C-alpha cells in the first residue's frame, strides 16, 4: 500500500513541485498551507505516514518558531510520525533544534529530488521497523516451544492428525475440557506451520469486557474514547502474517460476533477511532469447552461464525482418557519443578503412581501440574508418596442422587468450594467456569463468599 505524505508548506509552488515528485514515485500526497491546518487534519484522524515540514511561515523567515511549535504539538499528542524538516535557509542551529524536538531528518530548499526521495524511503522503512518493535513489545505471549509428553494411542492419533494439517492455512477449532492443554497445542500447530517465523498471538476471549472488545481485537487511535491515552495496536494487527489463537471462543458476546465474522470473511478491519481500513492476513486457531450446538440452538452463537472457525475440528482428550500418560507427565512436572526450585530430582513411589492413575483429574493436565508442584515443595525426602499428593475424592467419582438441575448445580458449587477451601477462582476452575460466571452463580444461590484469591 502506498505511503501517505503530508506536505506542510506555505508556498503553493513548492507544494506543487513536491507533489509532482512524490506522485511520480507512487506516494499519496496531502497538503497543508500552515501547521494549524495540518493539526486540524491530524486531529480528524487522517492517516499519514510521514510529514514534510517547512520550518518558516508567515510570522518571520528565519527563526523556525512555527515549525518548532508544531513539532512540540506532535510530541505532546504522542503522534509518532516521522518528520523531515525543510527550510530555505542553511542553518545548522535550526537543524539541530528541529532534531531535538523530534524531527528525524533535515533537508534544505531547493532540494535535490533524488535525495528527497531517498530520505523519505529511508525514514518510512525506519518507521516500519519501529512499528514492528512496538508489536513485539505488546506481545506478552511466551513463544517458547511447548513440550508434550504422551504415550497413549489417543494422543498419538491426535498429533498425527494435527501434523497432517498444521502446515496448511486452514482454520482449526480445538475442543475439550479446561486444562487439557489446548493453548500449548495451538502453539505447536503454529510452530509446525509455514507461519512459524511470524507472531503467535493468544487472546482469552472470556477475559475481554464487552465494551473493550473492538479496542482489544482491532486496536484504537489515541483519543478514540475517554481512556485512550495512547494508540494501541489490536490483536489482529499484532498477529499479521502469523497465527491468532482465540481461547474460550464460545464466550464471545453475541453483539460482537458479527464484527469478528466480518474480519474473518474480508480480512480487513478499522481501528477504533479511525476510518482507515487495514488489511490483515492471519491463520485462525480457536479453542473452547463450550457446546456449540446448544449455543447455536439458543441463539447465543452465530452459526455462520461457527462454520468460519471450524474448518477442521479436533477434540483434545481429557487426562482420565489417557491414563498411560499420567505417570510420565507427573515425572515430567517433577523434573520441571525440581529444576525451578533447585531441589534434587524426586521419584514417585509405586503407591503414588497407583493413586495418580486412579484419580479422575477434573482439572486435567493443569491440575496434575499444580499437584506435582505442591508435592515437590512439601516433600521432605527424596521420594513422593501417595500421602504427599493430597488427592481428595473428586465430585466425578461420586454418584449424585436424582435431583433437579438447579439442585445439582448448587451441590456441585458447594463441593467445589469445599474442595478449594473457599477459594473462588480455584473453585471456578474445578467447575470449568470463568471467575465472573462463578460469582453470578454464587449470587443466584445466595452463597456467602469471602476469599477472593
């Protein structure tokens, strides 16, 4: 896409001359006869990639005061636009001052056309590199290669199937219970794909407030809303040319699903507060433990969006379905946590291995990792025995009597709170709920709650 250059110059002849040169090199050109008009354009959200700024206007001819004031305005507004300062007077002092105020380079009038074009291209390239750095700084996702430990047939079949499609650009939907490792599998798919050298950006859709959905996903311009103190790059732009992982996909509010569908269909979006349409190229990987059939039947999830995200659907098995993997995974976590806490490597006793295989693991691999971390920290010998595991009978091993759904839900909530010792986030994880969903149910059944973490 052609870059847009804003020429801020009081002489119509110089603006016309610059326009001819720039358009010959396929740049888009905007003009402003003074800094005040240029400020109006920028305040309106006009998209500009670089400024050519004359330093002297009608007030005087040598001080550069108006140009310097405009540079201060750009800094105050945090408009990170490259500025090439221009003046008809050869003044080293003014050039130095302009650079100190934020100009990226300086050129004298009359200019040499080739030098002007060379400066512009150089600064546009540097600006693009700075933008890439901003993207990297915004990415909190740890892209370290995930380690998978498995021996079971069900996991072998899953990874064989995933390996056959990972190098394509097909959208993938991963389903399965919470804690089964869907995020790590999404990372693995990305790393096996042709996009592996580009970003992997993960978003927990259940954690995004509805009023911030567009800002989080598409980004926003500075001043787009009350708290928009600076420009923010959205997740789609961060993931451009790479993979975008949308976790808890079923939790997207219905009101926002059409906006997401438009991006997936047309590969384009606008930042909040901008009318400029941006193109994007991402490979979509989604994950959910929701029942999409019920959500669609209840008109809580758009069927067309579901078809768009599940070109290929894979179910990640629960840990209780892969009992051959439980002990190897436990030993992997022991080695990991012993290294983390600088402890000698511990071994599992036979009774501990038996207990691990018999336990139902409602929290799946995530819960196994927490159990082994606790056992490593509390162990006083070089072995981990069954007693060190502190495994309690789970609600999955107990048969509930026949009761209404509301009664069953209340019973399960009470059991989860008892198991987590009143820790609400932990109880929510055991039930496969978000923290906000858990609080709604506590209010629904008038269950007193105190512990927040």
